[in-house]
């Protein structure tokens, strides 16, 4: 019988906790912006299809910010990708190659989607009735990208599946046949669409003063989308949890005290954001959701280490000390954050000044 071996792990320059810390710090930022992108676009396109003056203006407003948000999603994806490769390179490189045909397809799909997003933004009025179809096509492409990401992140945690390569030798192995795949994808995407609702409300708030009708409408639609989809997502979350192997599920039910505490805290927070969203308290809901996405990412990290427990633990990584790259990284990070903060301020000022410019 042909057997596939997982390659040996590389050595790391500082203790694994540093990389895990930065992975868990940056990944939720990728998730939050990804949510704004998918959810914001989904609401924008549906408003565009529904028609009417104020809905049209909201769709236009969302089309205007879309390319900017995509840039943040991609760039905030790079950081966790680097940390993930350092910690789990032997798994994620292997799974990326095993599903290589689809993984590499992400690049052209993203390029076309990005181009489509610019078209939707700059040609919003000139495209007329065609515009909403362009927006819809971009949304579908981004959902396909998310589908491949969920596939890879699941496949990398299931090295026992790697042997199936011999039935799919052309880089077409996927994990979507696994029982946990569908609830994971639905939980991720429904969460994204819900949080995107909050983004819509925020975009509306930003227009307050210049276009009060739009601001009120965006807040109403956004908060409603968030509330309803979060309720639905409680169901998908439960489905995702009970579709885990029994021992993994029990981690969050007393098996691991810290994981259990985080799970309980997350559940309390879900109830809290549902209440604040129902009361239309945007600021509190956004703050609660940011913390919630962090807590859920921590749970996801426990899930991954538990899946891999039989073959690999992070504390098995061998440290060959070399501190200068970490120092260099920290300094670059600080400069980067300052520049991005400055850029964002300039962009927001420019957007405010321009009003509903492009047509
Ligand atoms: C623009 C379209 C994108 C979408 C819709 C998207 C969506 C997603 C989703 C849904 C996940 C979670 C998968 C799961 O755990 O089941 C994810 C994870 C991830 N994404 Fe993205 N992503 C996009 C672009 C990118 C890009 C361009 C990069 C890298 C440059 C990236 C880096 C990552 C990484 C590293 C993870 C996993 C982190 C971890 O497992 O700790 N993403 N993405």
C-alpha cells in the first residue's frame, strides 16, 4: 500500500508561544475585514436588486468602499499566513499541494473579483441594470475563495486524509466530504454576513449629516441583518460543535477548563450582542463582536491542536535561538501600524470630502 508521510517540522527561532500569540492577534483582524467584505457586499447587492432611491444610494456607498476593504482582507491575511506556516508548515504546505489545483486557482479568481469590485465601484451608475450582476458575480467569486480556504484549513488538520492523495493525484483533494465541513463553512459564512450587517450600519453612520436618510436606513438594515443571521448562526454553531468527534467536543464542556471558560464567556457574549443589536446600540454591539471573534478564534485554535494531537504538538517544535528577526519584525510592525493608521485617516477624510463621488 502506498503511504504518505507528513514532512518533519522545521526548527523555529524563538519559543512557539510568540508565533501563536501573533497568529491569534492577526487572524481575527483578517476575519473581521473578510466579514465586512462579504457581508457588506451581500447587503449592498441585495439592496441593489431590491431597488428604490435610498437602497440604491446605500448599494453605491458600499460599492465605493469595497476595493479598499478587499485590500485590507488580503493584506491582513498575509500576517496569519506567515505565522501559520512557521507553526504548522509541515501540514499546511502539504494540504495546499494536495488541493493545489484549487489553491492556486484562488489567485486568478481573486484578481478577477478585485477587478470586478473596481468596476462595480467606479462604473456604478454607468453600468445601470448590469451593475448589480457585476456585484453578484464578485460576491460568488469571494464565496468560492472562502470555500477553498475552509477546505485547506480543515484538510491541514486531518493528516490521516493525506493518503487519499493516491486517489486524487492531480492536486484535487478536498475536505468538503467531511461531516464537519458543511457546518464549519455555514458557521463561517453566516457569521461573515451577520458581521457585515454591522459594517453596513457603520458605513451609514459615517454618512450621517451628509445623508441622514441613508444613515438611518443603513443602520436599520444592518442591525436587522446582524440580529437575524446571528440567531441563525447559533444553530449552525451548535451543529458545528456536535459534528466534532466526541472527545474534541468535550474539550469545551469541562475537558479543558480554559477552553470551557472561553466557550461559556463566548455564549454569554452572543446573548449580550443579540440584546444590544435588538436595542440598536451599534457601538456596544461592534465592541462585543470584536471580542467575540477573538474568543471564537481561540476556540478554533484549540480545535486545531486537538485534531493534530496524535501526530504533533506545538511544544515539540525545536527552538534554535535567533532573536534578531523577531526584533526586526516588531519594529516593522510598529512602523506598519503607524503608516496604516495615517493612511486610513487620510482615506476617510478624502471619502468624507468627496461625498458620493464616482458615478
Ligand atoms: C479575499 C478573499 C478571502 C476570503 C473570502 C477569505 C476567507 C477566509 C476564511 C473563511 C477563513 C477561515 C477558514 C476556516 O478556518 O475554516 C480564512 C482563513 C485564512 N485566511 Fe483568508 N480569505 C481570503 C483571502 C485571504 C488571503 C489573500 C490570504 C493570504 C494572503 C488569506 C489568509 C488566510 C489564512 C492564513 C487563514 C487561516 C489562518 C489560520 O488557520 O490560523 N486569506 N480565510
